[in-house]
């Protein structure tokens, strides 16, 4: 898989460099359009034919498919330098992409199927994704080195023949490696949604729509650089090695940004960070368009990649889709994830086609300003146009994603650099005022998460731990904690319940919760008891809101009225991929557990979105970790909110003891 992925990523600069070499005697506009055509044709099958590749991968022999795909890609790549024709180079780009559509889904499901232990398959799926994408970080530097070798042996200005032959050799090595494997089993691949269909269907949430604008903007910045990089490098006096260096800067920056996004400025809002990174990437593209020094352009392209990767990873972390999926075995057909991938693909194809065309239409001009002369080439002007469009999209995306409106950006950033969350002075002053102590009130802890996440187990262990430390604890659950609730639970979870509308389901859960709060939770809290509940309001917001795709705000209002505004002091969110969680269930699935994989993915994304919106109340844990580790982290967090175990009034009573005097 590593070899074949390397061959695919290496084919991108090799074929584009060959297209540039075949149009070397033409004008800059023709060269730019030839290179852009190769790039667009290499991505077009992923936009138009993605579901076809996954469907074929499910019906053929996996081992044979992998060998044939690599062998045919080898033949196509070898014929490009032999035939020496631009039309065939364009056709070869399209054919290589089509064959990759067959190879990629086949390889993705083959690796996990070769792992015998079920508990190791999620890790195998993660590694399959990394192996498919990771070689992109190596391909561009390898191409730059091959270009330097070709220049040193064949003379400066040589074509990309050496890179093409090395690419073919990599495909040959991959086919040989697969041939040595006797048998390759496979899991059934998840159906891949058509990108255009996902784009027209929309993301399903307002946050995803804002993130879609951000993703479109950063995709435009990165794709614009790639679309004209070979021609722009030539105009700056560089060759294929310089072209490879620009691509290497971009992909290495992207990789670093993807890693850095969720980990940098942790107290800072992920949504704000995503919007700011988009604007930073667009500004970097402005400088790249204006600077006429190849070394500076390479470094600036690396920074653009960092900003673009950070925008994607921090935005999807806030959404609970995309980047997070790369670390799980979740399928790829969840609505927000599919929408964002569709935005990336469509935006990139449009940029590959449009940016070279704009470069040709503008052409090169000499600009004189105050006695200074500036030679403006068409590719630089096209990059500037793309940067302006990306800036506009980024500004709108930032406004839509900003979840801390009214909080000034500068102080917010400075506080995050110091590892703190910025609090406005008026709020800080209010918080500093002494608050009346309410020892009589108990503590309310809710456990939330998807099916099979271990909520019931961890709630029980937390209650046992609290009782061992002398606290009075009430354990409860939803739905069905009261006599009325038991009847509602039967209607809600019985698989024989059919025809129940989504709104009716939401109202029934709210009714159960109203009775639960009035008769169990609130009386216990008023007695000073610690209440530990398996599910609460957030389950309705995630399941009936995000899962059923109803208005989350409406469900929140209904439940706020039903509960009298009662909010847990701590919500423990246990996260686990739906496929893993559902596999843990021993009893037959109920009506909710029987819902589709897509439904449970939306629920998971919903829980994550709720937690991101109120981080102080949540403790988010990876439920695939050992049970003991989870319990220790939960106990550590509960300690922070526990009341004083000394009963209220005891300190006052001590003042009535007589003073003991020595006579």
C-alpha cells in the first residue's frame, strides 16, 4: 500500500512536468492550461465516479484487483515518455486516476480484514488511511531529487522522463509485493456517496455550512498554487527541481498543519482558529503572488500549507467530523464528512481548470510605479485573484464560525498563548465577588455517549466510588426511571413501535425527562444527595436533534421547559465509533440501536458539537481505552466539584461548645 500510494502521488508532479515539457515552445497560457488540464483530469474521476470504484471493489477478487490496477498504471505511465504526445499525457492522467479509484477502496478494506483480532481492526483501519495519505509527504521531495539527478546527468532542462520511469518502477514493486501474498480477504467496503450529490444535499448543520466555506477557501488557496506551480516556477527561473520544492513545501506544511491544528492554542476556540487560519492562508497566497524569488515562494508555500492544514483539522475538530474520522474506523458516508470532502474535491477541480485559464487571459505585463519596474506575469496575477476570492470566503466563514462574538480577538489570542481562556473584565469582576455558599444542594452528574460506549458501567463505578467515600448517592437513568417513564420507555425503545413521528418521539422523551426531574433528580439534589444519571437532556439533542436532523434549538427549548432549566454540574461524554459500540451490545438491538450507521454517526458528531460549545461542563473521554483509566480520569474530575463532606451547620454548632478552662 505504501509503494502504490507513493507511485500515485509521484505520478502527479511527473505527469504535470511532462505536460509542461511538451508545451515548452508554446506561450505561457498554453503551458499553464496543459498543466491545469492534467491536474483536473487526475481529480475528475473522484468527483464523477467515486461510487463506481467502491461498488466494483466489493465484487472482484481483491488480490487480483490490486495487481491488475498497479500493472495497468505501470503500462500507462511508461507509455507517456515513449509516445511523447500531449493528448496521450492528458489521457494517461485520467486513466491513472480511474485505476486508482479501483485500487484505493480495495486496499482500504483489505488491510483491516487481514487482522484476525477484532479489537485491532480499528487500528488497522486508521493505518490504512495513514498509509494511503502519508506517502504524499515523500513524493514531492522524491520528485525534486529525481529532477536534480536528471539535470545533473541529462543536462539542465531535461524532461520528466526519469521521474515517470521511477513512478512506473514503484508500481511494479507494489504489484510484485501483492503477488507474494497468497490471499487477501476483505471487509465489505462502505458505500461511497457521490460528491456532487453530497454537495447539493448540504451538510445538515449551520456549523458545517460555515466550515464548508472555510474548507472551500483553503482548498482554493492550495489548489491555485498547485495549478500554476510548474509554470510559475519556470517564470521565476526554476526547473522541475524548483517545482518539486514548491510542492514539497506545500505538502509538508499541510501535514504539519493537520497535526498542529487540534493541538495548538488549546484554550482558544477551534471555530475561531479555523476561520483565522483560512484568512492567514489567503494572505500568504497574496504574498506568494507578488514575490518574485523562488526560495521565498517555497517557504511561503510551506506556511500556506500549515495554515490550510490547521484550518481543516481545527474546523473538523469543532464539528466532530473529518479530521476526527482519520483516527477512527468510522465510515466515510456521514453527511457532514461527505459534504466537506465534496467541497474539497469540487473546489480543487474548479481551481485546477480556472486558475490556469485566468493566467492565460491576463498574460504578462510590465508595470511602472514611481520609476520602479515590476514584471507581472499571468500566473502571479491569477494567484492574486484566487487570494482575493479566498479572503472574501474566509471573512464570511470566520463570521459564521465565530462562537465568541463580543469577545475581542486580540486579548482572546494573548490569553490562549498563556494557556488561559480570556474572560471579559466585567465577567471577571462578577466572578470575583463572593458567592453565597449553598451546601444544602447536591451534585448532578450525567453520563452521555453513543450506544455501547460504556455509560452504564462508568456511572455505576462512579457511584460505588462516591459511596465508598461516604457520600449519599442516587443512581438513575433515562428513559424509564419512574413508573410513567417505564411505560414511555416501552413505547420509545420497542422495535414493534412503528409510525412514531420524529416530533412525537422528541416530546415523549421530554415527557419522561420532566417526570424524571420532578420525582427523582430534583428532590434528591435538594436533599444534598449526589445524583448520577445514565443519560439526560444532551441525549435528546444528539439523537432527536442531530440524529433525526431536527432543529436542535427547538428540542433544547422544549427540554429546558420540561426540566425547569436544570443542567448537570458535570457531563461525562464517552466517545466510541458507532461500529465498535454497536458491536459491544449483547442484547438484541432496540428501536434506537437498530438505526442506520449514518444515524449513529450524526449522533456522535452531535455529542461532540455540544461538548465543544460548553467545554467547562464536559469531560470528553475516548471510550476505547481501558476501563480503569477511564474511571480514574472520571474520579479526578468529580473531585473538583464535590461538596464539603462536613454536614451543613456543623461549624456553627461547634461555636456553642463551652470554653474549657484550667482551674
